[in-house]
C-alpha cells in the first residue's frame, strides 16, 4: 500500500529512486549539470563573439581567463562530490545527450 492508501503498482520506468545516502550527491549532480550546460552555452557565445571580431583584445583575454576559471571550478566541484564531468551528461533518450560529447 502506498502512503495514500492506494495499492502500490510496479515501479515506473525512469522513475527517480531517492536514496537518503546519495540524495546530496544526486542533488549536486543535478545542479552541476545545469551549471555545466550554462557554462558551455556561455563559452559558445563567447567564441562566436571572438570570431566575429567585435571584442577588443583585453575583452578576449578577460573572457578566456573567466572561462578557464569556470572550467577549473567545475572540475573542483565535481571532485568534491565524487563526480566526473561526464557524469553530468544526461541521456535524453531519442533526443541524444544533454551536453555535446567532446
């Protein structure tokens, strides 16, 4: 029986299975996945702006340094939670993966 008194059926495929021991790590993985997606989108936009020539040299340098720092922070956070950056790439079934595979 479920909490609401309705008989519990078989588990749904793709259903999230919460485990008290790993919920912190799983939540960190979800948050880091969103951050990594945004980081990659920002990086692509920055590269487009650099390639278009609309940025001054000091702006290009600052963007490059910022992106390197972001990448380093992502690796540090993944390490802290026992994750690899590749663990953040969600499989969206027929749509493929969330993040491009480099």
